[in-house]
């Protein structure tokens, strides 16, 4: 009798184990995205990002205190990035190294360490609501803040970065949290830049696996869980492949389980083997990057030649409002987004020249935003070159022709007969003719009292 009971218990235990493993298997397979690129790359880009077209990048950290970089390009691309200040001081292989050390020693002294900048990162004039209003007035739809650059200093109270964050040191404020609330209250999407690696972190330099496990992954999960961002913009990926960073594992968590899983957008910087191949949208930096119209992409650049605020830049180093608006038009016409960077000062103010550029872009978008937001490329548009001065976008049955040069006549080929042609911001009739699959638009005679905007003008072609 006891033997029969024992057999029954073993049979029952066997069924329990079978059901248990079946449940685990079903649970794993029920996750929409598996921790491998074949699965992760199938996730579509959330539509809000594709429709947004214009965002604001913010590089702000301890490097905003010295706010200095050489204007030389002696060491190639990025030589004049002020946010790389600390690294330049310990890179004798660079031609610009002597310039950085000479500046640092003469201004701060040879015994002044980079960590000593923390108490000077005061942010006493930081007004997150003022920032958010400026971004909204600029016509931006999303904001990306550097939560942690390559220096490792965090702008939020990271438990993994004790005494090396903006709450424990410097301003003693949760800068990321304050800006997140302000940006979201203005109806904009909030996101974070996060550097995977850190220049001088001893754990990273000695044991990258321990660094990833105990610092990087917990920090990225904390950022998302704490602030529910819609963008995670990673960088500093070039030291290791994605497997070392455990990027696939993290993205599976992000897409399946995180609080931002429905809306989060990521870029393609997840390992030295992923750029342009895996992840979310493709990234281009000051025009340097492999992007294609077949996948979402983003051009990023500063208003000046540096991302972090560089006091060593002069007026000629800053792009004009016209140049930036033309950059936006060019990028959107080719299917991309423009992420335009500002570099605030250590006191929390945004340099006035940057504010002025943003307001000019916003004023232009108030008139022409219909031709930018929620648009796609126009299939019949000519190839964009450096000489192009007529750009096209499309929305539903409307084609938008944006000219960056005032002409007497706009000629558009390979377009259907229009029902109407309008100049955005101009209430009078626009004359046009159509013959042989060619549209000829007569530019109206505009006087200062009726000109709709500056820099570029948009014709809406209704079909």
C-alpha cells in the first residue's frame, strides 16, 4: 500500500514539474521580444517619434564649468568638443593636449583636479519651466538630456554613483527629475542620453563585466523606471561589442517589461558592432554617419561646433538661424529628424545666442510646421545635393515644396495636376500653370508687410 502511494507521489511530482517547465516556456515565449537582434530589430519605431521631426539635445555637466575647448581640428572630428575636457587633459597622444593642459594650469592650477569642478557646478539660475517653455516655443517635440556623459557624473540621484551626482554634490538637485516634470507638463516627450562607458572609472577599466552588472545596467533601469522617458539615447559604445554591454538583454527588458515599453525609442549605439545595423533609429553626427531612408534616422549637431558649452567659440563658430532652418528642411525632406543641441552654462542659464536661434526656428515653424511635422518623403523628389534649394515633403494628398532661395518661378516636374497651390502664411492667390506633367508656380510679389516668414518659404500643393 505504501509503495503504491509512493509511486503515485512520484507520478504527481513528475506532472507538476512538466507543467512548471511548460508554464516557464510559455511565459518566455509570450514575451514579444527576445534578447537577440533578430527579434529586437523587428520592433517598429513608435509613431510619435517619426512624426516629431525636431528635438532638443542638452549637454550639461561638470564640463560646463570650464566650458572650454580648443578651436583646432588638429586631431580630427570632435577635437573641439568641450564636453571631452577631462579626457583631453590625460591624452598626451593628442596634438591639442598641450592646449588643454596650458589652459587648465593657467586658470585653475596644476593641482586642481577635475573632481574639484563639482562644487562649482551650482546651477543656481536653472529654471526648468523656463527651459521647457523655450523648447516648446522653438517648435521642438522632444528633449534629450545628458543624464551621464563619459565623465560618469550623473544628473540624477543614482545609487550606483554615490557622491558623484548632482544631488550629492554640486547643485544638490535632481536636475533630471526637475526638467522631466517641466518638459512633460508642456506636452513634450522627454528622453535621456546615457554613456555606456566611463573614462576613468576604476571598475570599468579593471573589470568591464562587473561594471556592466553593478553600475551600467542598474543605472539604465533606474533612469527608465524613475522618470518613464520616451527616448534612451546611448553613446560611448565603441569600446566593446553589444554582447559585452549585454545590450540585447537590456533592450528585451526595456521593450517587454519597463514602464516605457509602449513609447520608448532608442538609437543604434549599443556596441561597436551595432551602429547602422541594430537598435532603433540610426544616428548621424554633424553629417557624419551611415543613414538610409529605409530606416528611421536622426541628424544631431550643436548650434556651435561643440556640444558642451564652449566659451572659446566666437560668432563665426555658430550656425546662423538660416543655416539651422535649412538643416531642418534638408533633414526632414530626406526622412530624418533633427536633434539640435544646446550647451547650458554651469549656472543653469542657456546662452542668449542659443535662445535666439531656437526662437527663430520656432517662429519659422509657426508658419511652416505643416510641411514638417507628421510628413514623409515625396517619392518623386529629385536627389538632394549640396546645390539643392528646393525640398519636398508629403502629407496625405498634399505635397509641400520648400524653397530656400527666393525665385521668380518654381518649377516642379513629375507631379500630378494640383487642385490648388497655396503659400503658407500668405492669404492671397498664388498663380500657377500646369502642362506636360510640370507645375510652374509664380512667386508672388511680397512686400515687408505681407511676407509670411524669413529664410525659406513653403508652397502647399493640394492634389
